[in-house]
C-alpha cells in the first residue's frame, strides 16, 4: 500500500500539469516510471516478498514487519502532514511538490 501511495503521489503533479495544458507526452511522465520500476522489481524479488516468506513463523513475521514499518514512517508522516496543512489552510500547494522526491527510493 505504501508503494502504491508513493507512485500515486508521484503521478499527481505531472497529471495535473498535463490536464491543465492538455499535453500528455510520455516524457512528462518519465519520472514516474523511474519510481515505479524499482518498486515493482522489489516486489518480485524474495526480499520484497518477506512478509509472505515469514508468514508461517509469527516471530519472524513480527520482526520483518517492524523493520518494514520503520521504512514507511517517513512516507506516512509526509502524507499526514500534507493533509493536516491542507485541512488547516485550504491551500492546495500543501498537497503538491514533495511527490517529485519519493521517500521509498
């Protein structure tokens, strides 16, 4: 879910720009591919599937989950802070910009 959130986050700015200018040229979305490709590769490799590999041993799964969770904290805080800023100010700029530098890569 975090990986999906990051990829969708990376899509927001280029998609809004493309919609505003009616310009959907492929190169405008190239950065998203550079974000999505390593993520997809990670999910295909055994290390990326650690949650499934560890599933049969609760203690191993619990340890794997805790290590994985440490890596997602920055992403979650970034999303929560953007939403809090937008809720407080109503300024849509709070929801833009950081997607250009995804946390998980």
